[in-house]
C-alpha cells in the first residue's frame, strides 16, 4: 500500500512539474522524444504511429497551447509544414516522369476530384453537414511526403512507382489546402450562387500569387547561385529563409496560398539545369525529419482520449470507405487508359496514408471556424433590428458548423494512425507479390565488372539475391550480359546513376572499379540512399603501406567500408583470380565447419558473402562468421587433387 501511495505521489509530482514547463523545456522534450521515437519507429517500420502515440501521451501531461500560446503554436506549425513541402518539392524531378507525364497529371487532378467527391459523400453518410463534409473531403484527399517517404525508404520500389507516389504526395498536399480554403470561403460567403464569384476570385488569386512569388523568387535565387553571390556556408540557411519568407508573404497576400507557393518554388529550383543543390536538399531533409517528429507530437497532444472515443464509430466507418472504396475507385478512374500497368495500379490503389499536412490543416481550420463563429456573434451583439436577427442566425449556423469541425480533428488523427498502420504493414507484402518492391532489400549493386564480380553475382542470383552490375564501359559488361545478369552501362557518378537509376531491391553497394577515388565517391553518394553501413569498396591501394605519411592517406570518412575478409585491393583480387582462384558457394555444417573450410581452401581464401535464413550479409573485417549453419560465398583456391 505504501508503495502504491509513493508511486501516486511521484506521478502527481511529475504531472505538476510537466504542467509548469517553460516553452524552452517543452520544446526540448518534444525534440528529444521526436528523435527517439523516429529511431524506434525506423526499427518497427511505422514512423507516424509511434510519434502520435507519444503525442497523445504528452498531451495528457501538458497542453501545447497553454505552454506556447495558440498564435505561436500555429504559426510554428504553418512554417514547419511549409519547410517540409519545400524540401519534398525540391526532390521532384521532371525527367523522372518523362514517361509518366499523363499518369502524374491525372493522379494530381482526376484522382483528387474523384476522391473529394467520394470522401464528401462518405462524410455525409456518417452524419456531417454538407459544408463540413466538403471540408473533410478537401483535407483527406492529401497523402503527403511525411508518411509516403518513410514507406518508400523501407520498400524501395521501382522508379516508376516511387515517382508516381512522390509526385502525388507532394503536389496534392497544397491542392488539398487550397480546396479547404475554397470550402471555408464558400461557407463564409453563405453558399448559393453569390458564393461562386468569391470562390473563383479566391482560386485565381491563390494561383496567381503562388506562381508569381515562387517563379520570381526562384529566378532570383538561381541567378545568385550561378554568379556564386552566396557563399557555400550560407546556401542552406538562404534557401530556408527564402522558403519561409515566400510562405508567410504569400499567406499575407492571399490566405493559405503559402503551401502552394513553396511547392512551386521547390519544383522550380529542383529542376533547374546545372544548379547543384544536393547539399541544400540534405540540409532541408534533416530539418524535415526534425519538424515531422515535433509536429506529430505537438498536434497529437491537442487531442484528448475522450475526443477520440466520441468520434470512433464515425471514424471507423469513414476509414473503411476510404480504404475499400475511395482510394481504389479514384485511382482506377484516374489511370484508366494510361500506360500504367495493372500491377502498378494495384499498388497505387493500396497506398494512401495520411500525414502531417492533413493534421495541421484540420487543426488550423477548426480554429478558423471557431474564430468566424465568435466574430459573427460579436457582430450580432452590436447590431439591432432585422440585421440583428439575421446576424444571430448566421452566428448560430457558424457555431453549429464550428462544433462539427472540432469533431473532425480527432477523426483525422484516427485516420492518420489507421491508414499508416494499414498501408505501412500491408503494402509491403502486396508490393513483393506484384514484383514492384521488397520490404527487406537484399540486392547487391556492384560497381565495376571484373570476373570475380560476375562469378559472385551469378552465385547470388542462383540463391535468389538480386544483383545489378554497373560500369561506364559497355564492353566491360560483356561477361555479365552473357551470364544473363542485370547490367547498366552508366558512369556511377553521373546524375542518372545517382538520381534516376532504378535501385528497386538493392540493399548494399560494393564499389570495385580500378580507381580508388571513383569507388570512394560512389560509396559516399550512395550512402545517402542505402545507408552508410551498407556501402563498401575494395581496399584502397594506398592503404597497403600503413607507415605512409598520414597527410597522404585519404580520410576514412571519405571512403566506403573496406569489403571482404581479409580486405583486398582491386589489384590483389584480380591477381588472385589470375592465379586460379574462383568464387565458390559452400554450405557450412557440423561435418564441414568454418575451421575445416579454412583448412581445406587455405589461408588466402577471401570471404565475401554469408547466406542465412533468406538474408545476405556482405562480409567485412568486423563480421563474425558462424562455424556452422550458414552458406559462405568466397574466393577460394581449389585444393590440389590427392594422388
């Protein structure tokens, strides 16, 4: 009993302490929890769910609005969402969709219209008023890079599927926000025929302001970059300031146009020829990860368990309609008659998780409706006669709508959690069955095509491991092509290889060209895609002389991890092959363990890969090779036949 009392007292003290947080301490906790949650979420492949759960828990201890204030909170949310969309838009490449122009256009137009209509009807079916149903439809047409990108990072699907999903997710986000603005403006205008001119004017102004600011600012930034007028160390912060300035300035001229502005700005800058912004994009990507974690926690903290329980029946029905009817129908209608394959349509029809933009826009418009209702009530109080009666009725209507809009905030959070869970867990298996992706990419990307690479790739393919061999010289890939291996004739350091090459199923890179610097540069570039732990290169030639002056040694962080055990240079591997050694697969067992394997094939054996439980491991200096129950792929010298 005493222990229970002590626990309760400790909890009460903790709750009081949390309630007395300063803005700085609250933000520090949010950032730390966001980082920890995203690391844990990466482990379980469900990013948004863990963040929302933590946010719901934090909200029970401290109210974000009470700490930060409503204006500061939603001002920060708006800026953070704008930066997220700007970063995503910069990653969109028009050349990625040269063969997908029509499907992308239809996903960003026809799919949006069909989904808006169907979601609106679904919202009507669960009891919302027409005005609120239209708003729900506008908000839930979005998917968004904050949830699409982590899923794509895990799946690593084909280039076509990845491009379609990225373009839809990033472009439709501001479209959804603009639709929500139009609905809001229509409600304030009172509906009917008199609202049509208002809506048309709002739409025209939004598009004109967004494209005008984005293209003008984009051109200025491009000229400054081409003239080297901005020092390198200011590139990241300059583009961040430009995006935030464009967002806020656009919103000041035309309400809620800022998201479209930063999206257009990002697409423009990301597609300018010879404008190298990779370092800027990586800076923005780091900010995006920080903002996503913080936003999910802060916004989820505004929703109470009671609110979630109250809307749960409506949310369950709406969710079922979204997954089973709305997404499949809107995708199939939009892509009918295009060159998108049946498998691609099937995967796209089963991929529509909602993200942070839906949560942010919902929260913002809930406040906008409440504010409009209060303004109408104040206007009615100061009026008299017939005007007072009319304004009072209008205030009552807006108050009724504001109450319903407040209900869609917890409903949207339920939809976010459920859609991320459904699509995050189920899409991977579907993508594998359709042959469009892999939930656990095991493929090996070889850079260079010496004979040992071809031999190793053939063995890996026989064991079900995908491989891709890349070389810039067509003739050097002759042996690989004759062995029916998948090849690409490309410079691994070209824009095509780094940005456009289809890496579906690839999990690791081994750079094995004759040039150490090419190997090192390739490893650094692809570390951003595959992860630093998964990029390797043959040992540098200069590393042979350990006593060499350290001033002439390449820095370790500028190279990939040395591959194989023992580590070998490309020259040494070629010499071993020339001396008669070949790549061979061997099953280690109790009868033939690793020790006997080494005795049989000699000390010059080079261990390359381990195959165990459908997983492939690239061997390096720190790899612990099991004695038994594993398949070893190694460069070995066949023992001399006994006489």
